């Protein structure tokens, strides 16, 4: 009886191997943990990042996966941070200790990315940050953290450079500025930079106002803007509050000469549909726009739009590019050892497929920051095809034939 049982077991093993069910034919899988805000105030942008990741990884896997690892396929795992730093830390721990991921990406909210990257660094697991702008994420001497996007000091620097250039081009002098921003790490990080840059550029700050992005009534904030009468209104907002602020400003007929957003909610696909003409002439600083003159960009954007119904945002593009940069590093590493992946990321000079950004290559400096990350400014306007986002700055990147409306018409 014992001998018969052994024979049956051996036959079952042979059959399983023949059918590809046994470990002898198991394929290598690269497990990537993604920490994203899939619910809460940042859910919309988290969903964009998820969609972009999935589209890129589908392309990479269909093209043969990671060939140096025998055609290994990349598997994406997700955790909802809910924009909560504590949840982000817990999920990073779970990904590393329970799921045994090879790479982590995330977390859009700087307040979540900052502590969750520290977890990855402590365990020696590579962490790719597609977009979280807090400067200090890559300023702690970490060796396993790499950021694709520009950091916030570059965003604020270029917002003021844009204002300087536009004043020179159109001859309109701007003297006063108001800062209004969500009160998380993202907004307060921008505001600290703005205060210093306003001094350097000779502006008088007439309002410096944080607010909770979960607010359902921003009338008190708009009344403060109205009383301050700034020439320039600079904003950092998530989607819901960007929409609420824009519509409330219109309701109260508050119209500074220039309104400039900082991506995020102002770049969210729901912003235009929810604000309509109230958003007309608003400027926004972003890493990417659908009209960018870059090979492959129109095709990738068209594919994304066909699948998900909207153009890609800068945040979605960063996530898309991050997947290709990760795949390139895995290919060069030829190993799933964390140190091998980390070393390959550190040596990255990527200019290949999927790089649809305004810049020509991804290269990380000694801090893990992509030193080539670049920014652009768009203006929302209707030039015959409905409201759209039109690239206006730098001037050499401006859409052909478009003259920016500067300053905004006063109501």
C-alpha cells in the first residue's frame, strides 16, 4: 500500500510538471508595492498614478518583461494610504515583511512619502518616488530612495521665474502677492519657499493663508483674498479645494492680475469640468502637458485617454516614466538582490522608451534626485475647441500661434 501511494504521488508530480503547475516551471515575478492615496482628499490623483503604472507595466510585460531575469514579469501590489502618514508607514512595513516586495513606489502625498521612504531605507529596499515634491525626501543621505519629479524648491523657483519673464514680455508690473495653500506638508513646504522667493524678487506679501483641504466652505479664505487685493495669487490645492476656491473666487468676483496653481488639484482632470469658464486664464505649473512636443507623447496620451477618458496629468506621466526607469534598472541589475537594484538605479541615465517628459533623460544625482527634471507653465483658455490647457512657458516651449492672456481681465 505504501509503495502504491509513492507511485501515485510521483505520477501526480510528473503530471503537474507537464502542465506547468509545479515549481520547476514557475516564472520569476518582480513584486512592486505601490503606496497611493486611493481614498480621501487625494484619491483622484492617486487613481491617475495607479492607471499610469498599470498601462506602463502592461506594455513592459507584453514586450517580454525583464529579459535579464529570464523574462520575469512585473506584478503591481497596491496599498491605500488614505493620505495618512501612519498608514503609509504601516503599509511599507507590510510590503517589506509580509509581501516581500522587491521595489516600493509612492506615495504622492509628501507627508506619506517622507516617513515611508525612511522605512524602506532602514530595510534596504529600493523606493522610487514618481512625484512627491518635498525637498527633504531626497536630502537625508538615503541610498535607496530615488525621485523622478522636480522637488518643490524647483517648482516655486520656476513660478517666480515665469512671473519675471511674463512681466518683461508684456510690460505689466506686479508688486503684491498672496499665498493660499492646503495646510499639509505639500502646501506648507511651498509656502516656506514662496516667502523667501518673494523677498528675493521684490514682492510685498499681503496674505499668507493655509487652509484644510477637507474644507467644504472656503468663503472666509476668499474674503481675505478680496480684502488683500493681491496682484498675484499663488495656490497649492488638491482637487476638491481647487474647484471650490476657483468657483468661490468667481462668485465673489475676486480677480487678481495673475492666478497660478502648483499642479495637483489644478491639473486634475475634474478641475476643468467642475469649474468651466471660472478657470479661464488661470496659470498652472506642471511637469507635462498633452500638447508637449515630444516623440511618442501624443500616442501614449491618446492610449491613456482611450482607456481612462482623460488626458494624462504630470503626475500620471511621472508614474508612467517611473515604471520604465524601474524596468531599465532591473534589466541592468540582472538580479532581485536589493543592493543590485539600488546600484542600477543609482547609475541610471535613461533616455529610452516611455520617456515622454519635457526633458531628455533621467539621471539621479548623489541624493537620488533626478537632476534633469524640468517644469512648464500652462494657461487655461478656450481658443475655439473648448477649455484646454495650453503650454505658454518657457517661451521656446509655447504652443505655436498662442499668445498668453497676461494679465487676466479684471471683473
